């Protein structure tokens, strides 16, 4: 009698051990698949961006969430930097930042670079901007001020743009080829000067490539 009962108990125990081992193996498999998946690499790239300490030359001046275009959504990946021009000659970084902060404004980018080379950060780096259409989900956007209608940047502005873009590339291990124009996303004439001057655009990417190699 007791022998039968203990045999039955052992059988039940074995069955439960089998079920446990099955679920453990399934859990390990799931973790393993996630660990080596593109989704995890994408998650890591955004996390690295979020954890990075901004260079001291950037002034953090985030715009409020309420009433503005801020998406509140997390980037789904980080695979590029998109360059824009503000399209409003002579305006300052602060002026454009305040425009983003005005309720009803339909756009907002991560950074604005001013005519003196000053850099304002308007959005946390993990958050999706509203600037680059279908690439909002996986890029950092930079709006750049310009003195006149040609859309050409001042020397100080250009220097800051190269420096910041190189820092963003280093942080995400991006190559200069991953720095693109708004034009490359939608065909929009933005940033104007670099849409009409392919050589100047190639030079900008080259300068970013050089700056990636020599941090400063
Ligand atoms: Zn643009």
C-alpha cells in the first residue's frame, strides 16, 4: 500500500519537474532570442543615447509638454541624425526654441543651433521629435538658424553643427553616412543651402567624419 503510494508520488513529482524544466527552457530561449535580436540592439542604442552626458557647450532648455507638439513617445531606434534649416532668416536659437514651446506649434526638434553657434536642447534625447516625418521614430533632429534666404550657415553655426553632430554620431556609433538632410527623407527643400549645393553637403559630412575621429 505505502509502496504504491510512494511510487505514485514519485511519478507526480517527476511530471512536475518535467513541466518546470520545459518552462525554464522556454524562458531561457525567449531571453536568448531577445538578447540577440535586432529589437534589443535598437533598445540599447536608444538607451545609450539616453544615458549619455551632454557636452558642456549644449544649453538644456526643454520645452513644456502641455499644449506643444511634444510626442512623449520613445524613439524605437537610433540610426541617424537629420539636419534642417529653420527657414526664417535672422531668427535666433532662443526665438525658434520659444516658437516650439508655443501651444499649437506643430513641430519640435531636439536641438536648435543659433547664429552665434549657441546650441539649445529642446527635447530629451530618448523622445521622438516632430520634425523629420517618417524618420521621427529613429533619428535625432537638429534645426539650424541662418542669416539670410540662401540658407547658408554662419561659420560659428557651422562649427557647432559639426561638433554636435559628431558627438551624436559617436554616442550612437553612427557613420557620417547616417547624417542626412530632411530633403533625403521627404524631398523637401530643407536645409536649403545643402540641397542646392551637393559639394557643400559632402563637405559637411566629411567634416563630421573628421570630428568623429578627433573629439573636442
Ligand atoms: Zn526640415
